[in-house]
C-alpha cells in the first residue's frame, strides 16, 4: 500500500513514533490479507496519543498511560470516510 498517511501525532516522541509505524503496518497488513484495494485518492489519517488506562475510568487512581490510535480512511473524491480505533 502506498497510500498517503497524515498525522499530527508527536513523532519526536519515540514511543508515539514506534506505535505509529506499528499501526501503519497493521492497517496495511489487514487490507492486504483481506484483498482490499483502495483508490489512489484514499488517505490514511492517524490520531496517535496517550490515554488514561481503563483503571482510572473505573474510579481507581492510575498513573499508567497507554497509547491509543484512532484512524480514518478518507476518500475525498468518493466523499467517504471509515473510522476505527486500535488499542
């Protein structure tokens, strides 16, 4: 897949950069494994960020941060968008 990839993630942060590369590979592999062919005009947009772990959401204090990715496959010509989340 030679799609264009856009992100505003902090790529100077080594962990964020590593996760971004890993997520791009995961998405490419998934598309390839499922024989999905995208138009050349489709772009991959990644939002890679630190999020609180689930323990804090359940009311338990936590200092643990996890990296979370939300991605979109957007086709401007097709006026279509697919959004999903990787954890």
